[in-house]
């Protein structure tokens, strides 16, 4: 079994810098359908996810929209929401080769 390759991103703003965030290349992205499905599987409300991820409820809703507009959520925000789900046992699968096809989510057994 291959060890997943780890990528690292650095986020810098005018006021601060966020240390390296490791991204597992097997499940690097979180699309809107996966975000909605993960929240539904865990039976969490938008406000609950927002509180856990330290973002606003409006931000969680934008991540779950199919068309978040020209100024969609930042990658660091999406990663924070994704980590909430992963900490509760959700596993994400990207588009591409998968046992039963494309992107999706499931709970760890």
C-alpha cells in the first residue's frame, strides 16, 4: 500500500501568517456536494459546523452552494470545515479512480 504524498500550503495575509497546513492528496478537495453530504451524515446543523470550524454560518452555507459566486470561500476556510468532518470520522474521496466511482464521502468504520 502506498503512503499518501503530503503537500503543504502556507497562507499569508497582511496581518498574519498561518503555518503549514498538510493536505492529503487522496482527499485534497471538498466540493459542495461532499460538504452537504458530510454534514448530513453527521446530522450537524450549519451553525454547529460553523462554531466548530470557527467560521460563520454564512461561510458554511457558501461552501455548500454549487455556485458560491466570484469570491468563493478561501482554501484555508474549506480546509477548516473539512477538518471538522474528518475529526468526526468522515472520509472524502476525490474525482477520479475510486472503487465505486468519483467524488464522495463515507464514515470510517
